[in-house]
C-alpha cells in the first residue's frame, strides 16, 4: 500500500482488480478546498489510457512487479522470443505485449521484462539504441543537418526521419521512447 503522495511515473497500481501504470501525475493544491492528485493511467493489459483524480493522501494498492533482465533472441512468426539471462529459459511473447519496442529490437539485444506473478506486463528497452540505416535516398552535395529531413528505413524495418546528409549503412542512435533520430554513431 502507498498513498497518492508516493505516486511516481511507471508505478503499477491495482484499481478494481485491474493493473494500471501511472503515465503522468500532478499534485494540485488549489487555493480553496483540499489538495488532490490528477493522474493519467494506462491499463497494462488493454493499453487504454484514462484520467483519474485521487484525493491527496488516499491509500492506493500497488502491484508487486518483478523486473528481469532478458535478451531478445529472434522473431518467430507471431511471437518474439526472449531468454532469461539468469536461467537461460526461453520465453515467447506476443506482439501485443512487446508493443512499440519491436520497432527497435535487433537480435541479442538486452531488454527488461516486467512480470506480475506469472503474467508478463511489458518489455522495456534502453532509452536509446544504435541501429543501421538499410535504405534511404542518397544525400546531395550541399545538404546540411539544418536543411531538413528525409525518410530512412532501419534494419528493424521501422521508418524514421533523418537529416538529408545521411546515407545507407550509417549507424545512428534512436530514442526508443519517441522514435526520434538522436545522432550518428561512429563505428
């Protein structure tokens, strides 16, 4: 049990028997009336996001979440297969559980998989990953980083906007939260 004053982004709550992850929260202390906490929470299973307001100091039930280091091995039809780094046990996860992380996963990449009991909640990648550009239009003489962007396909098949001077087979750093280009990586 925790109080609404203890809420943090990413915390998993149990509300009406369902698991909800705190996406955003804001402690509001109006000039008139009692303080309250305005939150945006996402249902862990369905992905549905709702706004919920709690009175300040109210007790909320938190879920016990086990986070395990795993390695992404390969994509097998509809499943993404991960290996537990401590037990070497392989775990197939569906596309709905993996979510947008699939756009940035390459073989042998580390990830953190969250569990609630035996139920898999989510797959978390590092904040940034290095991926290679497999296809983009060639850069033109005189193109500079501030001139604009063009689409580029990464080795995972995900399409991203990169500066005009980028070429194929260039290693770049990508933000896994937003899918934004962060910079070139010297390899």
